[in-house]
C-alpha cells in the first residue's frame, strides 16, 4: 500500500491559523488564563488549551492543502494518544474541517 507523503504546513497557513485561534480566543473566552494555542510540526497543527494557566492537548489537525478540510484527531487522556477514528465524544458535531470547528469540539469534549 502506497502512503501519501504529507507536506509541512506553509508559513502563510500557519499565520492564518494563528489569527483564527487568536480571534476565537477573544470571542469565546471570558478569562485571560483560558485560551487555545496552536503548535506546528510537519503536516500537523496541535491545538492545546490553557485552562486556568495549565496547558494541555485537545486535538491534532492534519493539513490537507485546504483551510476548510483539516483532518481531525481528538486527544484521548485514557490512552494519552490522538485518536483520528474516534467520533463518539461530546462536541463531535462541531468537527467540520475548520480550525473553529475543532476548537468548538474541544470546548465540548473538555469543558473549561
């Protein structure tokens, strides 16, 4: 089986993601110590959230070349791994391929 090589996320896409995360934080967080943060590695965007100052993983997004078609994997604390095939969690209805949808899903899956 041939695997598709994933490309790194372009710098302009990283900047766009950071702007989306910043706007989401401004519009959806009433507390300065509760916010999302994006970290990038290769084709992945890791969305971590600070809850009362403590940063932890929420989900991993895989860049597909389109800003509205990110592949989603929720972080499962039970296994301490990202689970791309897990769809039975609170908030899964918000997963729509967008950065905003992933953050909304994270707020439901792991409430502040």
